[in-house]
C-alpha cells in the first residue's frame, strides 16, 4: 500500500508560513505561504488551459521564481512535470516532447518565441498567457502518494537516444532525507542554487527546501561575484558546484576566507583534482565530494571533507538508505577490483518512461546498473574509474559521443564519424570529432554549422579531424581510445 503524505508545500506553508522560501540577488523574495498561494492559483489557471491529473506538462524555463511556482502548481493538479534543458536544440526538444507524451509546453515569457518555433503539435503557453486565464473552481491535491510520478528528466543514452528518467515523490523525498542524514540540518541553513533547475541537482534543492523548511538563494545562472557575495554577505551556508566553478570561487576568494557559518560545498560532476582539493583545504572550504546521476535523484554516494585528501579521488560511501556494490562478470567484485557500479535505494528511479528495453538492461532485482566503472577499497570507499564508458563531462554537463556521432553521420558528405573528449583548461573536457567524408567540398565550417541546428552548444565538437578511416576492432566496433592516441601523437 502506497504511503500518503500531506502535500509538501501545503504542509510547509502551515508549519512555516512566514519563513523565506526563495531569495534572489535582486532582492526578490517569497515566503512559503506566498509560494503556496501563488502555486495554487497558477494550478487552477493551468486547469483552465486544459491540464488534467496525470497529464505530462513540459517546462521550457530557466531558473526563476516562476519556475518554482509552476513545478509546485503541477503537483497540486496531480500532473507530471517534464523538465526540458533550455540549452538543447529544437530537434532534441521535439524528440523529448514526443517521447514523454507531453500534452502542453509551458515556457517563460522570454523563451516563448523559441518554444513556439519547436516543431510540435501540442499547445504552447508562456507565463503571461496562463496568468491572464481565469482560475478554475476545482479541488486541488491535499495529499501526495510517494508512489506517484512527479517529474521526468531526460538523460542521454549510449545509443544517442535520450531516456526519460521517472522520479516519484518517494524518490525526491528519500533523496532529501538521505542528504539530511549525511550533511545534517541547521536552522540557519540557506542553500544557493545556481545549477539549472531542469537538472536533477538543481531540482533536488527545491525539494529539500519544502521538506526542510529551508530558504533557497536562487540564481538565474552561476556568477562568481554573485555567489561569492552570497556566501560572504547574504548568509548562504551551502552551495552545489562542479570542479570548474569551485576553482573560480577559490580564485575569487583570493586571500580571504568564508564565514564559519558556511558549512558545505557539495561538489559533483566527477572526481576533483588533487590540486583543487588542496587549495580548498588551505582556504578552509568544507568540500563534500559526491557521486550521483539523474537516475538516483541527485547524490547517492558522498565523501565528507574529513576524508577529502586521505581518500583522494574517492566519491565516498553510499548514503544511509542506499546500497552500493561492484559487479564483475555476474558476481560481486572483490576489494580494489574494478567492475560496474550498481546501486539500490528508495531514491533510485524505478525506470525510464516508456522504454522497456532500457529498463530490462539497467535494472536487475531492483539494482540499477549505472554503466559506470569503479571499485571499493578495503574500507568501503567508492572510486569511480570511468563515469560511464566514453562519457565526456564538459563543464558539469554529460555529453555522449554516440549522440554527436549520430548527428555527424546524418550530414550529407559524411561517411562515418567518431567522437571523443579531450582535456580542456576551462571546461574539463570538450568533444572533438573525426570524420570520414565522401565529398571533397565538405569542410569543418559546414559540419559545425549543421551541428548547431541539431545539438546544444556544449555538445558541438570544438574541432573536426578529417581521416581516411576510423579504427575498428574485429567486431567492427569503433575503438575510441585509438582516436585519442591519434591526437596525442
């Protein structure tokens, strides 16, 4: 039998009506009661626009108070929020809207024109359109079932086709509880959110906000000066970052130090370099390294600052309600033996939306095969060897070579293509492409221009190498590490 709880925002508005829910650098602020009232009104206007319980509503919106409002509004109807990465191309977005069986696309006022330009038959509404509607006189949800689907967020697959990760209310609840059991809670906590709310890392902060009764200091995007000021002057106690952002913050800090009240720099996006961790330690910055993915509703393994240098390169241990094991050839791997990272827990998705093939491949007796390689040491600390085979992590964004290769192969004059990631001082990694062409007139500019119409900017190769043939093994599979060797020659 499913567990039933009072609607989270309803409960929080009752417990902490006048406490701040959202703050922004422009001095915009909103209490939990104000957030509840706005979300309920917006929900009734969405119903007037045609949204019904169980409908999938896509959000094409950047970080804003309005985005927070509409996410909660959707939950009051019992609909499902499909969060769209605003950096994607029109082609990529159209695929997700179709795959997720979306019945309405909601955009910010600023993105309405781009939203209407997406090739889709579904209605498109911006915030202004919805606000002008009359509020339907209906009963809104007063309770949530932890088994009910709340959000869908797409993550790229190794085949190049994105998969819709389903998150129930229970997944979000246990993610928040797990984080609290690890990091703890403080009455004065304020979590800065500069990560996009359409990513699970950003969305999880919103869930923590209503569950903890904690204010979120919300930024439209990361700005090193704004984040620095928020920590030093605005009472921010926790920030979620990737390595490149932490490096910028340390550089901005210069000879200074953060207040003692700042207690958590949650670091994701891959293992951190030793030099960066040492710099953070020298500045007294409490870095919590973490491992997680969209499928785990944010972090599922975390390394506390106590072990940051003693366990250099480790992602830590599984959070309290989670389980972790390394599998090698259908058996549990020994200590220090590299195998596939598999996880289990109430924060782990129960599957991908309308994708049984992917579900059968990824899930085994409730254990999720992450596709990542790693090992556990003799004290149970996880070390991630490959954050998924061939995955490129560029500025904290996951980029799959197969997805880019599919686009390259569709360009007239391209016979075949291979993509790998190379090191980059700014972004950590960037993709580069290798192309076998059939047209002598095809050049790099033409290829990159074609990519810009189909791929997000961070996925576009930074360089194209023209080659006579691609390296393949006896099974005719592309051998990507050979491409890297070509670059290093």
